[in-house]
C-alpha cells in the first residue's frame, strides 16, 4: 500500500521544498510532481490542475481494422476512459481545445485526410460530437446532481 502512496504540493508555495512525511511504519513518502488517482493525473501547480497528456492517446489505436470496428472501439472503450471523472475537474479553454485537436487528429488518421471539413462530416455521420461539447454536457449533468443533494 505504501508503494502507491506519495505527496504532492498544490498552492502558492508548490515549488518550495517540503519537509519529509514519515508514516507510522517509518517509511518516508516521496514528494512527486504528478500523481495518478484512478486514471486522473493530478499535477503540482498553484491551483488544482490535471494533466490530459495520458488521456489524449486515443490516436494510438491506429488502423487495426475497418473504420466501423475502430469507431466502435473508440466509442465503447476509449471515450469512457478519456472522459472518466473530467466533469469534476476544472478544465480551461486550452485543455478543451487540446482534447478536440487530438480527437480531430484521430479522425484525420483514420480516414486518411487533412481536411477538417471532411473530418467534421465523418464525425456527424458516425454521431460523434466534439469532446469539448461532450464535456460541457457532462458537466451540466454533474452540476445538476450536486445541487440536488444540497
């Protein structure tokens, strides 16, 4: 259990050297720049911030089968993994643009085109919406659930 434990500093003094944290067993917990919490990578920063670099690797699926199979794989396996927990994270416009760019890049590779208009038509034809708009919908549902409990 302690092998998975670590410390991260978030706040105005995130770059300061922190005192060692010692467990009751005498083991020292390491201070890290990034940690993985259920697939969400939290990074050391002035404010709570996550890294999407690991999540954006949908384009590594490649051309292992025909387009229908790859898109079904994307829809059933990749998107749930990519979007998991993001509605609880504060994403900025740059994060959303980065997600959309990777998503478009995936379609460009799959359909062997550099034309963004062709990509948009393919996304519409296969009923895929941009990840930024999908995130906004999930965020609205998340907010509704949170406010119902108050």
